[in-house]
């Protein structure tokens, strides 16, 4: 039986179990990524990488994601989100172990591990968003941003543990090997409670996507615009993930521990706003809210870059994180407005969004080599202005309620 075969509608207890499992998938993904990101400054120093060289190394994550993302829609349609997340969690554990070894052995092994991490992250990301959209519809509530808050919570924990590992002088190798084991075991166990991606809607008809929906979605103007919108916010988020710690250390002359804590401040702000996102969306609606948050993000970015003092930079990181928080989850909800085509459209939007992770690290690194990492980060503001202009694409198509519920 393929993932497109309809199953009976899940019971209430099954939906609640699937909700918890979906949180676990998001938390595990965020924890794994932030565990790596929190150790970037130490890996850079150990391997003696300059800003442009580090940018090119980080490019390998994006390259892996871009390879995986276009295939993720058909993959999930064939095997389902549960099997996809399970297999990608195991692959990511292997990748993190390779990254841990590469941080000690050399750049080639590090790049190989990061490429596999990108592959695993890309398919895992789409699959868990597809399951989140299914659970959101079954609950009848717009809770997508809370699942993404789970991702952010995972990144906060990952960054906090990373800061502790730096302070305790634990090696990158030991730290990341422990993360690999934890993720590779815990996540596959947790996601066993996922519900089928397709089920009988109570009328005897399955909410089944056309076979060519993943390819057709690439020709839909609204889907492409949502993808560009998500790209801008993903760039803003990804730039913070990759460069906040380095920018605080190099640009504001802080210690490695303070640099990692600055990254954690960004993540805490993002997590908090994502958790209250459903209430904000209900009050203000998608388009006005994300436009206001884009402005807040730009204000925080400018404080971070031009504040001139680490304390001001921390305040800027706080606003940057809060403002960037809802762009990605709201874009995913908008892509999943029509349940029959959600897998293909989420795959397309995620693929475009991950182009930010392809272009972002080398662009910031190359610019940083010339003008400094802090000043290079100002390119984020340009993309957020574009996102503000095209945010109207997030409105649901005629006949569909906002948030797809």
C-alpha cells in the first residue's frame, strides 16, 4: 500500500499522539541543526577557515538540501511522512557523526558530512511539514507556527547545550557524536505515532492528490510567489544561524561563549513568537502580521549591525529573531491550504526557500571577506523588503479558509 492510499480517519487519541510526535520531529530537527551551528566558530578555528572559505563549506549543507528537496514530494507521496522522517533521521545521525570526524580530520570529510546533513534535513523538513499540515486540519486549528516553535525550542536547547560544551571545553567530536546517537534513536521512535498523510474525510472520498501534483505545483504562480516569500525569511533565519556567533566574535569582539549566547537569544525570541503565533494570526491575519514582523526583523538587524556595543547587538538579535519567526511556518500553511495538493506544494515552497541556504552562506562569506561579516548581513534587509511586497500571495485561494482549517 502506498502513502496515497486512503485510510480511515484517525481517532481523537491518534490525532493527539500524532500531534506529540510531530512536535518531536520538529524539536529533533532543530536540536540537531543548532548543535552543529553552535560549534561553527570552533570548527572554523580548528581548520583555520576564513569567512569566504567558511561560507563555501556551509554551502555544502545547502547543496545537499537542494538535491533532496525537489524529490521529497514524490518520495513522501510514495512512502509517507512517517517513513521519510524515520529514514532521514537515521541518515542525519550518520551525517552528524561524519561532521564530528571531519571537524578533526579535515575539510573534505566535513564537507561530505554537511552535504549528507543537507540531504537529510531537506527531505525531513518537507515530510514533517506535510504531517504538520495533516494534523493542523484534523485539529481544526491553525497550529503550524507552534510546530515551528518546537523546531525553535530544539534549536534553543541545541544552542544552550553547545554553549555549555564550549564553556566546559568539551571537544566538538565528543559533543556531536553524542548528538548523532540521540537523534538517530529518539526521533524514529517518536514518529511511529504519525497519522497517514491521506485519510477518508468522512464522506467516503479520499483527500488524494493527483499523481502529477508535485510537478504541476512548479507551474503555479501563487506557489512560486509563496516560495520566494519563504526564501526571504529563510535567508534571514539562515543568516542568523550561520553568522550571528561569528559576527559577535569578529565584529563586536566578544568571546566564543558570548557569541554562542547571542545566537541563543535570537532563537529564544523566535521560539516565543512562534508559540503565540496562532493567537497573533487569529487577531491580525497572515498578511498584515508578516509584514509587521518583517519591519521588526529589519529594525533588529540594523541594531545588531550598527549598535556598536554587544548589549545593543543582543537587543538587535532579540528583535531579529522575533521578526523572522513566522515567515517560514506561515508560508508552509499557505502552501498547504488545499489538502489534496499539500505535499507537492510544500515540496516546491521548501525547495525555493532552501535556495536561501544555497546562496546565503557564500554570499555573506564573500561580502564579509571584503566589508566584514557585520556589514554583509545588511543584505538580509533587501530580501525582507521583497517579502513584504509579495506577502499578499499568502491569502488562501477563493473557496478555501485561511490556514486551511
